[in-house]
């Protein structure tokens, strides 16, 4: 190991980033999560990100834990302590450490000094040698090596080891031998660090009370629970990363909450279809019959569902799709995150179609918006997409507890009853009675002789009778536009954040960009740069979106895709001058960082000759 060099080491308490560099399939994920949850148990907020390959094992994987006493939930950018356990990515991992940061590595095999940086504190621990001396079984050596470095970190960062022991007890509850073995491995690492290393280092976790009643949960699990509370009884899906766990979580929640307490019978149906097209077909069929139904998929699945989505739009049948976006196109990067399905989903199918999209920012909104989507789909009689992504869906986020009003009732929209039909009320399945573009519908079997209609994917008149008469077709298509305009008044409105100083510049963002955005805006204000912001939560856009753009000379549109898809929607749907909307794009598959946003906006403002306020006043 190289001799320590003179350097200024970072000193931070409850405000730093730890990144674990491992090999996929090595069992490191549970140990890394153990570390993150131990920090939480000490009352300090964390934001974790798992960056993993799409193969089963053997390729590099990273797990990033941001310790943030201030409660920042987005990625900051940069690494203060790298736990480098993968020789294949050594150079890349070492380069990522901040000047003055720390590098923890397995020093069993000597490393030449040229492989280190002289502005980083190097901490070598012979993890493999310790495991080889302690364990004979090769698999145990690998698994307990991960627990060993958690023990080392507990000493280096001055953590309460009792919290880690408690978590191990909870994880292996009922398996006393496993608990004892893991606690032993934990203390092997901790005791070695306390004996041979200068503990603690400049980075420390100090017990706090900053977590409160917030919960640590992933978005796929949250969306599934929202679907249960929202009344979904049918799920049809085909496995695809990163959405598979939505259906799996829905099954778990239904098993706990959707069995008749007297008979024990399931009050739900979950079907793993033969492909995505079959899955959406089942969803539409169930919804036509009156059930609340959904599918969970990602971009490639949406591509395969196009024909049925056009049918649901034109025949006006509810459907909910949870689109957990990933890197594209084609197979793309299945285990990386992007916001690249907006145009695909907004105009899914051939011909003139427009679909409702909801953009949750975190797992809490995944819960809320999934339930809301079921109401909107019924009320609008159309497919509704919940546009989450891998970052929200598969990572655990610290967020506010889910809230549910027990007095809330399902909004089934305009459904004509048997009593109304019996009384002679006029029923035209595609007739606009109220001027909002939304017709009345009936459930199959509502009345013995009245209220029936043909469900058509072909052109029809207001009474569902087949026609190819041009004027009738145009009238129907215009009614669908009126319905889409009505949708703009029903979807979650955009949320504005006004800068402390008046400004000519605005910024629009959506979805998982929000946590990093909040921190970036604070950083810009610290530099004397004022920017108003608007978080768009749905498409179609409400009037507040157009008004926000009109109030500013230049509006930055921040998104995680190459082609500025939200900007395209704004230009197309709101008749905005493209020159007014300046794209800020991040699409390498990793979640966007606060540093990237703040740095890019500051650079663009500089190009526009914007002088920071503090300089202008000096």
C-alpha cells in the first residue's frame, strides 16, 4: 500500500456521497442496502441509486448512497468515498472520487502506487485475506466479504453498529445461525478497522432526527399499492425490465388485501400473458366489461401495444398503463433510466390519437397517480399512462407517507343505469350530451333490452352505427378533441416555484428530475442566478403551463432523453415558438444530477450574457 501523502482530506458530517463498485451477482446489493438503511436508522436521510447491468452476473454494478442531513433526494454528482471492489472498473472508479476524498479497497494483493491518486486518502483493508482465514466455503468468503466492508465503514464513519446489528436481526428473523454469522462478519471488519486504521475519518454519520415519519420505498411497489387502493381488480402483463416488479408487488398486495375474509377467495385476477399485445388486449377487454384493469410495461412493450391502444382510444374504453421508462431505442439499455417514451405514449397508435400522461416525481406520487389514473381512465373512457421510470421504479426513495381518504369513492364517470334506460333516457354511446366530449356508456348486461351497442374500431355515428360518411367521422374526431381538452382540466396541475428575485428566465421539468432540480435551483440562487421553475405533472397541459411560458423570455426544458420530447410536445400542442424553449438534455442512462443541471443552466445563462445579481450590484 502506498504511504500517506500530505493532502487536505474532506471533512463532512451527514453530507457526503459513498459509492460502492462491485461485480453483479456477487451478493453485494443486500450489504450496500444494509449500509444505507443503517444511516436512515440513525435519523439521517439518504438517497440511494442502484446502477446495474442487464446480464445476470459478471459485469460491473454500482450502488450510490448520498448521505444528506439536509434531506436532498436527488443525485448530487461526484463521490466522496469510493468502496472499490471491482478491479475491472478501478481506473474509472478512482477518477470519480472528489479531490480530498477517500478510497477504500481490498489490499490483499499489493497495488502499484501509480494506480492511486495523490489527492485522495487511500484506505486498504485485506478483506479477501481476512475472509480466507475465517471461512473455508468459497461462497461464504464472497458473501461475508461484503458484510466485512460494511463493518469497516461503520468504524470509519463513526456509525452506531447496534443499528446494523438490529437490521441484520430483522433481515434474518427466525434464522438465528444466519444472524450470528453476519454479526460476526460485521465485527471482523469493524474490529480490524478500529485496530489498524485511523478511525473515524473526516466523513462522519452523526445521529440526528431528520428522517421523521418518512418511508423508504421504491416506486414500483408504491404504484402497485396505489392500483389496489384505486380499485384495480385485473392485471395483465408480460415480464419486462424495469416494470416486472409492479405486477409482482400488485400480486403481493392483493394477496394481503383482496381475499374475501369469509371464503378466502381471491377478488382479483392477474394474468401473465404470452406477449405485450395480448396483455393490453386483456386489459381492454376487462375494462369494457366494467372491471378496473391495468398493465405494467416499458418502452418496447408500448411499441407492441400500439394497435390495441388505438382501439381503446377510438372505441373509448378505459385502460391504465404503468410505463416504467428505460433507455432506448430497441433493446437499448434495459437497466438504465431515461424519460424517452413521451412521444411514443402521447400519440400511441396510427392515425390521430392523443393519450393522457401523468408524470409522478417520486414513489408517493406513483401511489397517488396510479389511483388517480384509474379514475381518469373511467371518467374519460380512454387509456391513461403513468409515466414513471427506472430511477423511481426500482430505487428506494425517502418520501412522505402515503395518504388515503377512506371516504373517497371510485369515479366511474358517465355510466347510464338500468333505471335511467327503463325510464326512456336517450342513449347514444358516442353522443356528446354535456358538451365536454365525454359520452355515456353502459356496462354489458345493464338492461335486458336497452343500452346495448356495438363496440367499434371503425368509424361510427353517435349511436354506434357503422358509417364512413365524412361529416360524421369529422364530428366524432372533433368530439374526441373536446374530450382531450376536458382532460386538461382534470389531470394534476403543474406546480410553480418562483425565484426570490424577478426574472425573465423560466425552467420546465417533470418526473424523476424533480429532486435534483430543487437542489440545482438553490445552487443557482446561491450564485445570484434567478430562474422560475414549473414542474409539469400531466399531459394534456393546463393553461398554467402556457401562461408560465408566456411570462418568460427564455424557458429551459430539462429532460432525460436525446430528442427533447417534452419540448416537442410543448411546441406542437401549445403553438410555442421553438426558439423560446431551450433544451437541457441528460441521457446517458444514469439519473440526472444537481451539478449537471446547475452547471448547464449557468453556462447557458452566461451565453445569454446574464450577469449574476451579486456582480451586478457590486
